[in-house]
C-alpha cells in the first residue's frame, strides 16, 4: 500500500489496522494496533505476525482463506499479549492489496456477538409481530364474516340450538359429540359467537391431523432449541387464543402427555412451552369435539378420566343428518345458493326427483357429504332444475 494511502487510512480508521506481506511479516501498524498488540516503540517493520496470536499460524490461515480471492475473515482469534484492559478475542478481516500485501483489520469479536444477539432479538420480535398480525387478521375476518347459520327446524335441531343459546354466554367448557361431517365446528362457532368472547379469536385445532410429536408444540408452543428444527420460539394455539375460544376437534386423538398438559390448563389456566420452564398463564375457553364415545375411551384406558370430567361440563349432541331428514330440503337449498353465488351461477329449483333421492339416502357422511353432492351438482348444472 502506498504511504500516502496508509497515512490517510491510519488517521481515519475506526479499528486497529496492520499491514503484512505474504510471508507474514509486519510492514506497519496504526497507533491503535501498536498499543493493542504491545508492539515495540522502536518499530515493527519486518517482525512476524504469528507470535502476536495464540493460534500461532495466522499467516497460513490467512493464505488459505485468501486462495479463493476476495476478503478473508478469521473469527474469534485470541491475542498473545495485549494491554490489560483490552478484550482478548478478535475477528481478523484481511484484504489483499495490489502489491501483494494484506491489510488486516482487528475487530473486537464481542461487537459481532452483540450484533448477532440483537439480530436474533429483532427476528424474534418480527416473528411475534407476524403472529400477532395473523391473529388480528383472523379476528377481523371473524368479525366481518356472516354469523354462523345453523340450518334446521327439526325437533333434534331445535333442542340443540336451545342448548347453544343457553351455554354460549357462560364460561363453561363444552363437549360436542357427533358423527364426522355432522357440523360440530359450526356448533362451536355458534357457541363462540354467542359468548362475551365473540370479539376475540376462535382458534380451531384438529387433533387428529397432527402426529403425536407435533401436537404438544402446536397447542403449547416451543422454545428455541427444544427439538431439531426449532430454530426460534413459537407461540402455541393456547397463547393465540388468549381471551378467546380454543376449539379442539377430535379431542380423543390426543396423546397421553398432551392430555396431561391440557388437564392442567383447564385446572389452572397455566402451562409451559415445550422445552421451556417459564409458566405462561392464559384465559381461554375450551370447546372440544369428538365422534367417539369418550366414556368408552375412558373405560378402555385410552382417555384420562379426570380430563373427561373436566371437558364434559356441558355436552351437546349434534344429530346425524339421517335423524333429521325433514331438514334436508332447507339444507340443500341453502347449500345450492351458497355455491351458486360463489361461482356466479343462477340459483335453480331442485328437482323433485333429486329431492326424493336425497330424502331416501342415509347420508353416512352427513352434512359434509350433502354439501359435496350439492356443490358438484351446482358446477355441472345446465338445465332449468338442479339435478343431484
């Protein structure tokens, strides 16, 4: 490096600098570097740089790092001898010069580590903000969406709707029982909409859709490093549902350990994230649903008896579609109108032949199966009547 360029750099550089040739001998050092490295006042030119560092082979390390061209970085290098109040671990950043020498900056490694910690903190805050934004977005969608409509005037549906109306405004835990496809989540949403928590989130979790290894993390969250792939902390569904309602569908599929944690939340309103020790307190109303008979599951040792009694505070049975056939016409017309509007098709009268077939069919898949049939018929419809 030319002397005039070195003079300017030495006077303005914010960090200690040294210049060395390719064989690892010092050419010059800034006053800050000379003080840090305890270099002799008589001069530094020609002295080797290796003895200045505990690694003892800095020249070789730099030569290897510079083989690919560009800038070489050696992290966490300890100095062999420094002034007593100076940090002892540094990052070396070497830049090759046109004349074959290397300009080496000596940077306190604690600065990088502090910056890394700050970046991690900001990334964690960003992740929290993104989760909160998603939660608020879900609440906004629920507030602007049409309230849940439960279609049916049959005696079983009138009894069920009366139960929803009575339990909705309370804080009671609710257990919804019904066959697959019968509309258990719709009932849960109606309970939430009728409660003082309606202005906050309803978070739905399908316990059968996740493996045992992930369900606890999904419900209770995890700390960074709790398991392979947990590169940052994550809030679970209980935290996201704070002040709102958590709907646990297919509750019978929970693992034994998840059942134990859920029982504690119901009893104390507290839990720890997976891999964590800090107790987190939440105010969450739990509405659970299952197509299984939980009393039978308890008798078979597959479900905790104490958890069953905690969940079974208020039970609602959702009737199967074959047990309320008188509702099929109204349901079919409602579902056809819904799907016709979604694809900009005209709403057609349902043919009497189709209606007779629907009334005679047993509908093992319940309302979900009926909706699938109506949606398909709506897409394929070409005539003056809807044929299902």
